[in-house]
C-alpha cells in the first residue's frame, strides 16, 4: 500500500482556514494535499536535547512530497478541537517515539506555500515551536529514514550552503530564527537594545493621512484660483476632490506594503526621521499608482476599474449626458490625462523634500514605468513581441515599480547595506516577475466580480503577454481562429470563452501557474539568514503569498 493510500485509510482530519486564519471547515488529511491545496492549520517543531543540539530528520523515500530531504524535528496538523501543543506531543510520539516537554512557540504567525516537483502543494498557517526531548528517537520508518543531532549553528550553515537538501519550510523558518538560537526560544527573543520596528498598520495609517493632506492641499489651490464647482457643470466634482476619492483606501496598497517591509527588513526603527521618509515615499508610490491606472485605462481603452467606470469613461458619460459640445470620448480622455497628471504631480510633491539619493531612486522608478508602458504600446502596435520582450516590458511597467523598486526605496530609507540590498533585489526581481504573470493570468481568467474588470479583458485588447504568445504558438483549429478574431470587428460572442477553455485544455494556464510558483520559491531563497531582520523576512514571506496568489 502506498503512503498516500495509508494516509487516506486513517480518519485524521485537518482544519481548513481562510486567509485570516479563521476556521472554515475540515477535510481528511490524505485528501488535502493536492496541486490545489487549500490553506489549513499545521505546525513545525524543532527538538533539542540536553546538550542544546537540534534534531534534523530525513523524510522517508515513500513520502508523497519532498521524499528524502532533511527537515526539522517534526511537522504535523492539529486535528479539529485539538490544541497545537497536544498535536505536537501526539505527532512526535507517533513519528519519533519520544515524549516532549518545555514546548514553546517561536514564530506564532509563520505561514508558507511551497510546490513539490510532483506538483503537490503545501499551503499552511504553520506556527513554529521548540521542545525538549530526553532520549534518542525511534523513528517510524514510513516517516523518517535517518536522523542526526547537530549544533544549531551547524544546521544553519548547512542549510545556507545547500538549501535544496532541506525542506522548503525549514528553508524559510531558519532565517527567521537566526543562527544564535543555541538552546531554546529565549535566545530568539530580540534584546531590549534592538530598536522596535514599526507595525504595518502604523505605516498604512500614516500613508492614508499623507494622502488626505495632499488632497486638502490641492483642493485649497483649486479654491484659490476662484474656480467654483458650479463653474463646470459637466464634472460632478473638481479634479482634486475626484482624485482624493480615488486614493482614499480603495486599493490593495501593495506598493506601500512592500516599501514598509523593505524598511523593516533592513532594520529600520519606528519614530525616527528615516521612518518619516519611508511614509512619504510609500504615500508617493500609492499616488503614482493612481496616475498609472488612470492613464493605462485610457491607453488600453478599458471601461472599468475596480468595479467602477474608469475615469475617462465616467467623464465621457457625463459629457454625453449633458450633450456637451465636441466629442464625448475625446473629452473623457482629456480629463483622464489631466487627472493623471495631477496625481503624478502630487506624487512628486511627496518626495520633493527627501534626500537626494532617495529622489534619484524615485525618478529612476518613474522613468522605468514610462519606458515599460511605451514599449508595451509600440509592441502592440507592431505585433512584434518575443518572450524576452514580453518579460522585460512586464518587469518594467508592472513588477519593478510594484515590487522591486518600492522594496528598495524602503530599505534605502533604513540605510540598507550592500549585502541586504543584494538580497532584497533578488527577492524583488523574482517576485515582481511572479506579480506580472499573475496579472496576465487574471487578465484572461480573472473573476469579474473580484477584479472589477470584464473577464478575458486582455484577450479582447490583444495584449501581447506571455499567455498570448503561448496561445499563438500552441492553439490549433477553431481555437486559433478565435484568437485571430478576438478584439477585432470579427469577434464572435463566444470567442473569449472558447479561448479561455482552450488555453486551459492545452496546459497554458498550468504552465504559467507553475512559473509563478517557481519564481516565488526563488524569491524566498533570496532572503538569507544573517542578512535581514527576521521580522522583515517574515513580512516579506507573507507578501510573497499575498502577491503571487491574489485574485484581483
């Protein structure tokens, strides 16, 4: 009987949870781990003996996922109604034949997602514990094929030199624990001399307040010109008020979040001038993003944004409703250009007082964004795009300004050293690629009720993404004919649906999903032990999951 059959014959159940960790149901343990594993509760425990050595175990070759790799002492899943501490005692006893004591939590909020070479996915909220044992294990051979007691620093060094030999969860956990964990949890607690890092909520609140201040400033300038709302009967609100509504807590704030975690990962403290710089940069990033969305919708002729009419579409409709002079479409585009320009100007105002090196990095970010958008337009116009060009455009106009550059701006505010900058750059570049690919996936298969945009929008706009080029290469017959018609005046009512299904059937969706998972693994591997602050690493791990597997 295979290990999977053995598992499925046991009545174990795991607890399924939502993204906030709240229980949403249960499922048999043997049926949870698939290529589409649902988020669920788990634990990892590091076992220590009286000499302070930690136990590393080698997973049996019959294991369904990650057979033969070395890992921490024990992992498992609390059953419904079972405390994590009781689950640890039960599972260590079952797997290793020993009793535990002095169980302590090390990383209460750890979570991760990893994909095995077989396609099996681990997707767990998995707090990390330590415990002591007083004897050598007697492992269950179906679970553990070998074990060793090693000093903790040696385990850290081995994982750093050869991460592929170890389980992916241990590879993510050890950098958070640090190499000074000599015996137990007490050594993981930061010393009182370590300046406390700011909380994410504190940063996001500061960003929101700065954006409101900018909105009030712009409204004051408008008022000083003598312009009154009734002077412009077509627009239902003046431009500063409209922009204020667009930036008022409606987005996911991915860029301010990345900026924050770059600052924390580089060791930045709260309540310092550097933190004030971080908050201004994060607010500027959110304002710049609104500029990019407004102009992007004009260039892509997109009618919807976040479930509401795009700016140019709204202004066009107001013009048409009042039977304004001239072209309603031209009017809508013009207003959107002005509103986008206002957002860009206010973003520049937010960074105007920051240090010179900070402003230089900001202007490089803006230049890359515009370069990427320009290349996207020319590539679409000439229908000439290679995979390398598509990747470069996506990195410049999406991944770089969303992930890598905000991350480095935050780290720059904290005074990041060269080694930390290299690690964050490696993480940011790969996660940025994953972000761009997720954008492409949502552009084809995204749920309109969640994305706020019509399904298959990228197909109708004939956007030359990696997905589009794969479709051009691999589709045949009536599906290839539909690809030729979609987005033209010959488009049929079912062409988008036909393409969505055909691209799934021939494996394009799964292939690109696999690329996303691989990029996330590579991104997380860049967060090396001893290089970045543990709290920042943990935040970046959560952001990787949030960014790569988002639904909008």
